[in-house]
C-alpha cells in the first residue's frame, strides 16, 4: 500500500517518494486519505461480469507507484476541509486516469517493463492493454459523475489536453517549430495538465478559497512539468529501482527527451558520434550502450538539470502567498523531492 511510514521511519510518504512530512497531524491525515484512495482504487478496478478484466486492471494498481497525484489532491485539500466527501473520490479519479494513460503509453512505446514488472501489453497483448486502459477511463468517469458537472467539465478538458499532447508527440514538431519548445508543450499537455487538475480538485472539493485553488492549478502544472523533466534525467542517469523502467528505455524507443534534445543541438565536432547514434537505430544493444555512456558524460545532462531547476523554482515561487501551515511546507518539500530524485 502506498502510505505513510510510522515509528523510526515516520515522515516518509510512500517509499518511492521520500517526501518528509514533519507535522504529526498532517501525516496522520495523509495516511488515512491515501489508505482510503487505495481502497477505492481496488474497488474501482473490479469487473463484476468478467474476472479477467479485473486481473488486467489490477495489474498496475498492484504494481504500486508513487501515488503522486492522489497525494497532491490530499495536500491541496488541506486549505479547506480535508475530510470533505469529494476529496478521496477526486483523488481516485486522477489516479485511475493516470493509470489508464500508462496502459496506452506502453502500447505506443512498445514497452516491456512498467513499475518494475512486465507491462500489460507484453504480458497479454496490445489490444488487451488498450481496452483495459479504456475500462479504467470508464471507471474514473463513473466516480466523476457523482462529483458534479463542473468536475466532469474539468476532467473532459484535461482529457482533451492529454490526447492533444499524445498526438503532438506522435506527429512531432511542425515545420519550423523548435523541437525543444514542441517537447515542452507536449509535456505540459501529457503530464502537467493532469497534475494541475489533481491540485485543483483537492482545493475545490475541500472548499478552499478561489485564490488558493488558482495557486494550486499553477503549482500543479509547474511541478508536473518538473516531475516529467526529472523522469527524463532518470531515464538516462537512473536505475530500474528508481524509475521502474530499464535505464535508457526512452532512448531505445527513439523518444526525444530533454537531455537528448539538448545533445542534438550541439554542433561540436566531438559530438559527431553521439549525434550519429541518436539519429540511428538504438534497438541494438551495443549501440544503445554506447549512446547511453556518451549521453551520461555530455553537457546536455547539466543543461537538462538547469531546466529542471528553473521549473522547480517556478513552482516554488507560486506558493509564496500561501499561509505558513504544514501543507505549505509539504508542497515545498515536493519541490525538494523532485530535485533530489535525479541526484
């Protein structure tokens, strides 16, 4: 279960997140909230009519994960009534939506590993993975229907951005469009939009003031961008235990992430071999290994880290009007976590 530790390890929210919460009462509320979200997720993925669909839907739920989006819902709810009846269902909705996109992403990326276990498409088939993702979208919509028309509208617009981002990523930059700017737009749609909605839902359903809800939207979009950029760095610099994927997975699949885009901008003669490799087929193990080694030693990594630091600083800056309460400290700690996870 993704939850909050106790005893000597108290203060750690979910082992993969390492977010330290110092306030005991906030820690207790977050644990209760995450437990409730987890229970709702497990109920939501049960298919009454077809046990096999339950098996495929449970696949990623039981694989765990950081539960970053539900945690953000719960933290944003701290600025109103954190036990309001819509908070936990809203957190379940954003996590189900996220899980559904992972099923679809793995098909598009032909991934074989997700969260340290075999991906659904590799275990069953692409068709099963796609339809399981659709089932999770339907379960999210079912929960959402009880949260009111405004929540449905927000989710619909978020889903529009998710699809738009995926299509833009698939098509690539338009003629004359800067590849790096294109990529950041894709990240904003594919990652930032749903994390912004998570923060918005938390404040909204807790009855927080409108000005706080607006701050949560801005913070969510920015920390979401930062989170994805840190994932880009982890794909190059991290290991499977941290990212849940084999190192260089995006590289092997030809996905042009932030470090790669920075490397491709280099015109230095010394980078000719790296550019040649990046422009070629990296499914070959030897070429992939060489590319990963060259990229890890390239200044592109520090440029990507500088971009990450800017997005984290931007996320942190929007928090300045918030009251000095434990939830605000935790949101700052999320910024620290996103930076720290890439070393």
